[in-house]
């Protein structure tokens, strides 16, 4: 029996999961479309300038039907997909921990490259990093998974914990990297800056965004 793990064929794929993934990615794109052409720092200011009913209608749709929903759906589907892959590999006797480690490492590296060369709002590197945790959870019994899930969903102090660890203990100020730029300077840098200056700016924007990744 082969111990290698290979991609599934088209007939083996669960089409419903692929459809839901595409639906979730579409929703994430709709949420991010507002910040793809402006800086994260001035998103609120830019939004406040969009007045009139033509702007109010899509804003209402985004706030009511997209914000805070599709990231959760996509995260859930990511976990389901990994669990199904591991279960299927173990059922066939072809489970290889190194295969999943390589897969999550590749996903993490791809996300970092996305941050550096394309856009600072990447989330793939987070999924890659959290994938390693999934490998550990897969060995736990169902009752432990239920308790852990309940704690993760019900714990109310993520933001305060982030503030205490990252801000107070390490002195990290996520506002500082972009504080030196005015809105006009950021716009000019995005439109006329060099590619190297763009990489530097994306790293600073990424540091700014990391202040908002914890549940509020």
C-alpha cells in the first residue's frame, strides 16, 4: 500500500465544498474591495466622504450581509477541508504528517510573498500558521475538541489579551508604522513610488493591520 498523499481526482472532490469556498471567497473580496485602492489607515475617512444614496445602498448591503460573515465561513471550510483530507488519508493508510506540514508551510510562504509583492491584507499566511495547530487538534478526543471550541468561541477578552501581550509587554504600537504619512503622501507613494518603496509600505501597512486581527 502506498504511503504517499496526492491530490484527489475530480470525481473524488466534494463539489458542495468547492461551491461554498467560491461563495466565501467572493464575500471576502466584497469586504476588501474598499481597502484595495486606499490605505487601511484612512479607510474610515474615505468612507465618510462617500455621501449620497448611491453610496449608502452598497454600504448598507456590505455592512448587513458581508462584514464579519464570510471570513468565518471560509475559516470553517478550511478546517473542514483539512479534517476530511486527514481522515481520508488515514482511512487509506496513506496519512503523512510531513505532507501536511509541507502544505501549510507552502501556504504560509505564499501568503508572505503576497504581502511583500501584491497586497498587505493577506490572510493566507494566517491559515498556513494555524494549519499546524489543526494537526495537533486532530489527535484529541471529541469531548476535548468540544470544550476547546466552546472556550475559543465564548472567550470575551481576545482584544484585551492582545493589548496586554503585544502592546504592554512588547511595546508594539500598530499605528506607528503609518503615522509618519499623510493621506496625500500615501496616495503619491502608491501611485508613483518605486517597487521597493511599495514593499516597504506594504510591510508597514501589514503591521498596522495586525492591530485589528483579534476579535473585538
